[in-house]
C-alpha cells in the first residue's frame, strides 16, 4: 500500500489555557506524525492565543472504561467514604469547595 492511499492517524488534542492548571480535550485531527499534529492543533485550536501548552495523543493509544459498565466499575468507591469529605461542616463563607 502506498503512502498516498494510507489515511493519516487520528490524534486527540489537549490544550492548557492561560488561566488553566490542567489540559482539557479540545478535539481531534488527522496528522502524519506527532509534530504535524502539534502544529495543526496550534493552528486549529489556538487561533486566538488562548493556549500555553498542547498535548497530542494518537487515538489508538487511548483506552477507556465502558460507560455501560460504569455502575459495577465504580462501585468499589462507594465503600471508601473517607476519600470524599462529604461529612464535614463547612463555614458559610467558603463558597468554592
């Protein structure tokens, strides 16, 4: 198969905004390699200078849990209430916790 007939791989794009502390999924694009994916992501997803960092990950390397199995998959977390401090009383002055 020649390169002309071969489709470029799909890449997932994550952008960290100027005000953000974490990268957020911005979208997907096709590119021949990681460098091209970063440059295309810059051109497509940061046209208004809103980003300070770009991550690209080839989609085939992303593995996810099955949403249909969410109840069973996340069920063990219900037994660990100490991981979520929902039983603390917070002062009314504290708005964003």
